[in-house]
């Protein structure tokens, strides 16, 4: 009984404290396409991607989603869907030199002002919008004006003597949109 009261108290603190509200925890589990909502599977099949698709179920704090991962034109590509199979976004991993200079300058200035020293671990350009526009993008090497572009930046920084990871979202011009602290998966195994 004491243990249950303790868990309830921790849950209340975790979900009402503003610092915890911006925490990102996801566990990815590899699944087969047959386990994916039909709508999501049909969407990816309709994109006519030539490389093998790997499907994942992402379990987070408050939601479950599905993600298809593959390579496209030599880059890592992921397509995310809600728990019921609705398209959410398409992300393509990029390098810093692929971001327009003014946009990258805005992102860098924001991160330096917020974190001080940091290391960028991964950058993805994120496309949202009408699913038909997303299909056109993957089939014709470009976007039409219907796509909403964001940059998702994962960084590591030292805070209070320990290393922490954050995920930042910036708009097409490099203006800050959102920040989440990434909680690493705890493992029972020693990783070398």
C-alpha cells in the first residue's frame, strides 16, 4: 500500500511539474508490417520506395505511434504515423551544411544562448502537410509550397555536472518552436 501511494505521488509530480512536461521518453520496438495500422502500411506502399522498409512501434509517456524507416537517395528517412495510422510527418536526416546559412545561424545562436557548450548529434528536416504533397515530394525530388518545414535537432550538453540530451524543433527560418529533454532507456546490460 505504501508503495502504491509513493507511485501515485511520483506520477502526480512528474506530470504536473513544468520541467517534466517537456520530457521525451520513447521506446522503439521493431515490428512487422502486418502489425501496423492498414492506413499507415498503405501510405508507405503508395510511396513506391525502393529500399527495404523497417517498421517500429514507439511507446511514449502518453501516446503510441508507428514509424517506417528506410533509406532514400542515400539518406535516412522516417515516416511517422499516429496510433491509428494517420500520417504525421516525414523526416530526412541531413548535415548542418544542408541547412540554409541564415537558418543555421539562428539555430546556432539559440542553442549557444540556451546551452552554452553543446554537441549536435543529429539533424533532421521534417516535412508536414497534406499526405499527397508528401508523396509528390518523395516521387519528384522536391517539394511544392504545401509542405511545412521544420528542423529537428538532437543535442548533448553538460548541465549541473552531467551530460543531458535535448531535442529541439525549429521552424523553416530557424526560430525556436519546442524543446524536450530526452530520457535515455535504462538497460540492465553492460554496453561496450
